[in-house]
C-alpha cells in the first residue's frame, strides 16, 4: 500500500511498470538458469520438519509423537527413478558411501522409534543425538557438492 502511494506521487503507474519491466528483463536470464529443486530437497525438508516434531515430543515427554516422527524419517520416500539415476550418476564411485549414510540414518531412526516406544527419556535423547549425527555426516560429505552440481552458481543461498 505504502509503496503504491509513494510511486503514484513520484510519477504514476507508468514509472512503476517501466521499473518492473526493466527489473524483469534483468532477472529473466537468472531465473532461467536457476535449476528446479530436486525431489530430494522436498524429502529433506520433510525430514527436517520431523526432527522438529521429535524435539517437541521429547520436551513434552510425548513418546508416541517421537515414535511416529522417527518412523516417518526411517521410511522417507525415495526420489523418482529418473532423479535417482541422476543422483547416482553424480555420486559415481561414492555411491556406496552415500547409500551407507542413508542406511545409518534408517538404522538410527528405527532405533529412536524403539527407544521412544519404551518411554525412557534419556535413551530416546541419546538415540536422537545419534540420528542427528547421521544426518550431519551425509551433509558434510555431500550437501555442498550436490548444490554446486545440481543448482550451479546461479543458485543464491
Ligand atoms: C545420504 C545423504 C543424506 C542424509 C543421510 C541426510 N541428508 Fe539431508 N540433505 C542431503 C543432500 C544431498 C541435501 C541437499 C539437497 C538439495 O538441496 O537438493 C540435503 C539437504 C537437507 C536439508 C535442507 C533442505 C533445504 O531446504 O534446502 C535438510 C533440512 C535436511 N537435508 C535434513 C536432513 C535430516 C533431518 C536428515 C537426517 C534425519 C538428513 N537430512 C539426512 C543428503 C542427506
């Protein structure tokens, strides 16, 4: 609202449109370079949200909540086949390592589901810490290379 009024005062809508047009032209090449996010990124965002649910569940001692979110992480969906091929093509000789990190995450999420089912807070927290470390291990090894490779330098992060 405020923006509109001040633009009207300083020369009317035509100026605004000329500006927007110029801005659009300047940004168009960038937009076409920015790659579409991988399905993997959406899967990761969901895992991140489930980690937040787990933290919340631990604070509330709501272990059913923790268990459910841990199982959702263990059983996270896979990217579509075509994307999986692109990913495996990119990781190349590191495919085993990449899969091993995913396997550790699965094991630790499953273990967290089990400990939270037993209702022991200390055990659940210890399992949660292990799970977080397995996320971190893969991120430290792969996240930056993925972003450089799949999104290129046009991606501003
Ligand atoms: C096997 C490797 C691997 C494991 C294990 C892994 N991640 Fe990721 N994660 C990635 C990669 C690669 C990216 C970058 C993906 C992209 O930007 O397209 C990423 C990105 C993310 C992001 C950022 C998404 C965004 O908004 O850009 C979050 C959040 C995330 N992961 C959460 C998690 C959590 C939580 C776990 C563990 C429960 C986990 N990840 C385990 C590989 C992994």
